[in-house]
C-alpha cells in the first residue's frame, strides 16, 4: 500500500501539496517501481479517510491509479464518521462508481471509549453488512494504543474526545486482557483480517503473532515507515518484523516522511525529492517480496 489516508491532514499535508499533484506523481512512480520489482505484488492506493469518491476520481484524473491494482477505504462510523454502520454498502458503491479497480476495506473499527458492549455489538453488525462486499476487510485494531504513546493525529489532545478514542480501538487492552468483542471476532473464524501498526522496535510484536495464530487470522495489514528508515538499527527491525509476520498474507503500507526529507520537518510533509520515497518502496519490495 502506497501511503496511508492521503486525504487526511493527519497523514498528508495537502496544505503544502494543494490538489495532491505531488502525491499523485509520487504514488504513480512508486507503483511503477513496485511493479518493476515484483510482477505479482498487488499495488494498493493508500486507504482514504474520509471515504470520498471525489478524491478517488481525482487520483484517477491525475494518472495515479494507472499504476495501482486496488483502491482502499477506511471507515469508523461510531467514532469519527457522520454515518451509520448500515451505510457501508452505499459508501463502497460510491467508490466503485468512480473506478474499475477492486475496493478493499483496510481499516474499519469501533472504540471502547464509550463502553465495551458498543464495540462488541458494532463488530457483529459490521461483519454482517460487509460480508461479501469487499475481497478484504481489516479490523482496526488488535491492540489498544499504550497510554504513554501518542496517537498519529495532527492536533493531539486539542481534538478532545476524538483524540482519546484512538487509544481504545483494540480487541486487547494494554494489560493484555481481551475485551468482550474478542469473542465476537473469534466467531468470524478468520473471515475478517486485522490491521495492526507496529512502532519502531515495538515490544508487542511477538504477542501479536500469538493472538493472530490463536484467532486463525490469515490476512494482516501493517506498515513499514519510511521515517524509520534512517534510524540506527532500522533494517534489523524491519527484518525482525517481516520475519515474524511471514506466515500471514500481509498488506504492508509504506508511508511517513523522515523529518529531514520533508518540505517542512514533519512526517506528513511531501518529500523534497519523491524519488527517495520511491526508492524506499522498491528496496522494501525487493527485500521482502522479491
């Protein structure tokens, strides 16, 4: 997957890249580079949030989708979106109307911010309405975000309850105990995949593998961050992560600009040189899917 939520200001600064012209050129070049490394790896346009068919059509008009095999969407109707779980089929249809590419749901989730029972019942209903609607559906996420970490948003605590919901999206609490929704997820018997991001040298990696095996999960979405590529020990960490996950059908997301490579020093910034991101994508595909 090329980037994550490019139409969300918490992941791509479209104040700098007005009209997403730099992003479209970068995504297309990355798609070409990935195909040059592997003829079988599916190239996925970064999942959009909010779900906006106009953005997908705009990417098509700029030529970015010519080097993609799939488009993806993210939806959180009980936390951040002003639509209901029942609207999922219509949301997918709105995107399918503007592209001939398959549409995957690479993040869907419900927090326990307002209570465990809401997540459990919402998960059951989400599975029902999305059944047969998309080739891949990934629940976000396996683990709650540790309280001492920061969520990947632009305005942090100034977002109020919207920010704090990020910490309660998992099926497993920070202390390692499962939430009631875990039973509902297990009943799906591998029908739905998981999206779980791992931070640099994340201590939860081995526990994640154990949970994924226990749940019978085959499809996993995660990420390799370009912003980690210049850290000491980055390649060793990437190797460890991908080795631990090699038994799963992994959709790996390439995203986040190293601060010293951006137009401005921020992970959401367009890079000064898009070829450096393209090279990162090619190197990762060559190393882990070649």
